[in-house]
């Protein structure tokens, strides 16, 4: 359970009757390496955020092996760094039935220090010594894959589209205000092509931190899509 307020998603969902598994990167955070690296941190061949998605897929398999868990009804949620993690995991692993992403930054934005996909522990991996943490500048440029993605015109709406037709909720805060909805229209169109409606949702709050109202919206989302047979 997190020592910060309103981060205890697993505990609160357990109280609502869900079987939950909470995973994190405590040791890596303390070491300031933050993520997972394959085959190792010196010579990673997979972007770290994709490796976190791989770890979440393994967690899905663990839950699916439990007699009391319906493998067709497993969702994923996370906030901020965890929101990025949940977004990549759910989009890249189709067995997650639904997902809630709490203010991860759902598009690339080089002006926001919390939407820092360029960092080497997300999508900008490069061998040590790492760039100084912070915004991209001429003196402190991004390296690795991230600047190539941006230069080639890619953005995260292309990742979101992989969720269709599975439902997802963006629990938006300071990094994902209401205007980010524009990016979600792409996935809505994909869902329409597949014959589905009401699979993309967004809520908004002023601050980055989750609050009781935004969390209740997340819990209601999971109750609706995981406890009932929604068509």
C-alpha cells in the first residue's frame, strides 16, 4: 500500500470484492534506475516501459492461474508512472479486459516534466551515463528511441488504438486535462469500425494527485465492466 493518499487502488478494490495483485518497482526506485531492463541495464535491447508491460503480462498469468479468478475479467490500473505502466501493459497485452490510466500523460508533450517519456527508464533508453533528469534542452537532449519517434511523427494515440474494442478510462489530472480528449477520438473511430460504442472514457480533476472522487470513478468503471456482462 502506498504511503501517499488515494494511491491504494488494490486495497480499495479488494474491499469491493475484487481479487487484486499490487506490483511496483520499490527497489529500482530507491536505486534510481526506476524500471526493468533486458537483458541488463548496461545493454538493454527492449525499451524499459515495454519491459514493464511484460512484467504486467506475467502478473496477468499469475492471476489467471488462480481458481477464484476469471481470466476474462482481469483489469489493470496505475497512477502517474503506474499510469504509464498500466497504459503500455493494457495496450500491448490484449488479455487485459479493461484498464484505467490515472494521469500518465496520454500524448507526448515535451513541455511537461511529468510526461517524461524521453527519460532512459521509459522510452529513451541509452547506456550509462544517463542524461540529467528533466526537460529536453539543447544542453540536455533526449537520446535513444524517443526523439526518433517524435521526429517520425509518432504519438501515443497509435498505442491507444490497440485497446479497441476493450474499454479504458483516462482518469485525467494536471497532465491529462480535458483537451487531451482530442487524442482519444482516434480510438473511438477504431471502435466504431469494429462495431462498438462507449468504450473510451475520460474524467478530469485539476491536480495530478488522485482524489476520492476520481478514485470512485475508477472503482465504478471496474465494477461496471468487470462485474457485469457488458456487450
